[in-house]
């Protein structure tokens, strides 16, 4: 993939993430005391929708990448 294609894909993902975060924030507020459960339920709903739109393999790969990012962030915080 060319650098321009990578940048375009990254920009598209950043926009999609912004939209998702906006809707997640509203859902958490609407949930009130159930907010933490709403956040987890949104993960499950998003994964199910992603599988419907792509494939199990694509979603598993993306989730592995996300888990690696979370672990790297946690390790970086531990070092500070």
C-alpha cells in the first residue's frame, strides 16, 4: 500500500472513530448508572456489526491489533 493510501485510510478511520465516540458518549449518558455496561454492550454490538460487514477473520485481526495497542499503552503508563 502506498503512503498516500495509508494516510487516506488512517484519516477515514480517524473520522469513523470520532463518529463512534460521539455516539458512545451519548449512549453512556443515556444509560446513567448503566453507563459502564452500555460501553461494554456497545463493544459487543460493534463487533457483531463488523463481522456482518466484513468477516470473522478481519475482525479477529483488528481486535488483536487493538489488544496489542492497549497492552503497549498500559506498559508505557507503568514505565512513567
